[in-house]
C-alpha cells in the first residue's frame, strides 16, 4: 500500500482539529453579535469581521503547526513517540495558544477603539486606569476561551486516542511516575471558570470597567445582560465538552469490563485521558494482560499435562505431592514405525505422530485413562491416577480394545498422498505405583514409577513374540474379570520370562477390536 492510500484511510483529524481551533472567532462573533444587537452599533461590523478573520487565520496557522507531529505519523513519515506526546499535550498547547491569541485580540480591539461609541468619554479616563482595567478584563475573557478550547480539544483527542490505541501507547503518568493532570485539578478549574470568573467579570464591568462600558454606550442593564448571555453561551458549550471528556473514559472502561466479564480476555480499554481515570484504565489493562497470561499458562498446562494433573498442580501451588496408589499402566508402540520413519522427513514424521497421538489421546480419555507421556512413537497411559477409577483394570482392557478398533478404521495420510495404517502393540499391567513430581529443583515432570510400570513396559514387546496386539499381566486380567470384564475377552498364553525379572510372568491375550 502506498503512502497516499495509507493516509486516505486515516480519519480527518487535522481538519477536525483546525475546525475546533476556529471555534475561537465563531464564539466571539456570537458574543459581538449580541453587543451589536443591544447597542445597534452596526457601523463596527466591517472592523469586527476583519478582526475576527485575522483571529481565525492566526488560529488556523497555529493549529496547523501544532498538529504536524500527529499528521506526519498518520501519513507514515513521523515518529510514534512524537505523535504520542503531541496528542497528550494537544489540549494544553491549544489552550495556552488560545489564551494568548484572545489576549492579543482584546488588546487590539481596545487599541483600535472598535467598540467605543463616545471617544470623549474614553479620553477622560486616566491611561493607567484604562490599562489596568483592560488587562484584567482581557485576562478573564481569554481564560474563558482557553478553558473552552482545552476541553474541546480534549474531546477530540479522546477520539484520536481510541483510533490509535493499537499503534500508540498512551500513559497517564509523566517521567516521574505521577499522574499528569488530576481530576481534582480539572474540577477545580471547571468550578473556577463556571462560578468564580463569571462573578469577577460582572464585578469588573460594574466597577473597574464601568467608565469604559459607559464610553461604549452600554447601560448597567446592558452590561449585565451582555455578560450573562456571553457567560452562559461560553460556559454552556464548554460544560458539554467537559462532561464528555469525563464520561467517555468511564464508558470506555465499562465496555472493556463487560468484555472481560463475558470471558473475552483480549479486551483492551483505550487510555483516553491523563488523569486518574486514565490511570485506572491503564491498571485495568495491566490486570487483563496478567489474566490473559495466567489463562495462557493454564491452557499450556492443559496442553502439555492432562487436565487433572494441571488442576492438581494449580491447586497445589505449583507442586504435586507423590502418593502410592494401585493403578493399571498401559504401554503402546507402533509396529514397524522405525522402518516407516526412515522414508519420511522429520517434519512428516512429526505430523504423522501428531495425527496418531490425537486418536490415541481421544480414545484413552474416553476410556477414563490419562496419557502420562509420549516417548518417541510410544504412549504411556495410566488408569486410576490422577483421576480415581475403581474399575481401572477393566477400563484399561476395554480402552486397549477400543484403541485397536479406532486404529483399524483410521488411515493416516502422508504428504505424498499415500494412506497408511499404524498397527499398534499394547501392554497392560496392574500394581502399586508412586505418582507425583520427579526431577530437579529447577525442572520437574509428573509421572508414575515403580515395578508395576516397568513390568507393563516389558510386557508390550512380547506382542511381537506371540503375534498379538494386546497383552495383559495376570494381575490386570484377574482384577478386570472381578470388575465385570467378559471372560471371552481374555485368553491365557503362558508363563514367560521378561527382561530384567527372574520370576516368570503369566500373560494373557486380550481379544477384540
């Protein structure tokens, strides 16, 4: 995508920002229109229009300059850090510039005597007196506009922050770790602008500024009416944006909380302000990230461990106590897999085994067993550990039969398109095992160990000797029969020697599947 098309996808934030900066002359035109209506001074319209046009042009040029870092980033040529800082500081910068422009505008209008109806009365006022009066009045007037512009631009930056939430990182804290502008300070400024400054403005008009108002041809009633209309006009508009700038961050946070409550841990609330609401939002996002990482860890535990082992590990605070319990152990091995794997690439071997293990894991889980480990192409499964199963021997035998049935009807596809079966040999043994964590202090794994486990591992290779698919020890068969297994499912073969044991072991063929 080229630069032009990328830029065209961005919302017209610069245009919106400039339009809000141009609210300065628009607002003042409304106030002046009221003055002209009260005094019928239509002769000042050309000067007023010219002055407001100059004010608007100045606001446009300054606004264009202030927005440059953000626009460059939106166009793909600017720094993300510069854009982030400028968006965060845009309301403050715009407010100060508005204060300066309106202050200069007021002095210019007084110097040009635009609103003076009787210059003889103005000449009777001492210069020092007039200067102090005009300074006070212009400062109060400029403060109103700066306040208005600050919150109007804050309202726009909320939209910008939400739009750039995935590309820019906004922090409500400054370099020293403190919240930039607290709610208390914002509310304090709001109260001062909406209550204290209007009172100051009216008092100035009725006292210090009274001679100048008289020179402008305004009666006391006209002055009060003009002040009340102007104050209501400016404050009414500004309060609208003040409330929006405080409510929008709360709504953003509530929406993200609803997502998390519904189980969506990908939720992220945009940090829309640099006050305590922004800090709460930032901390909420940190909390969600921690929850998401915790959920990912639980998912990983369930993927690499069985759900019951993962649950026991979590409930045990990261450790599993070893315990001795009677269980039935299953060992499986794919017949002829070594020869088959020689014809495959390592990736093909992994893909084939993953497909095979998926079948094995499903059948074992359905049978009430737990896959303890994958060793090469072998599967080690346990019944009665860690999930209790009073009929574990029968469950293991019936699961072995179900495995053979599932593999008999399953063809695995190689990358060449060739389909293959994976005949599997299974060995079963029942006895007491020790189940729990084993390993070093740095790295541990959950497993079962003991003589019963070793014997199951020795029985599985005997399938090759007897040409069988499932062999079980006498202990497994006797318990399985006592637990309700059909007699026809098993057939004694003989007592035989197994590697590593002096005493011969009675093995049974398990039929079916």
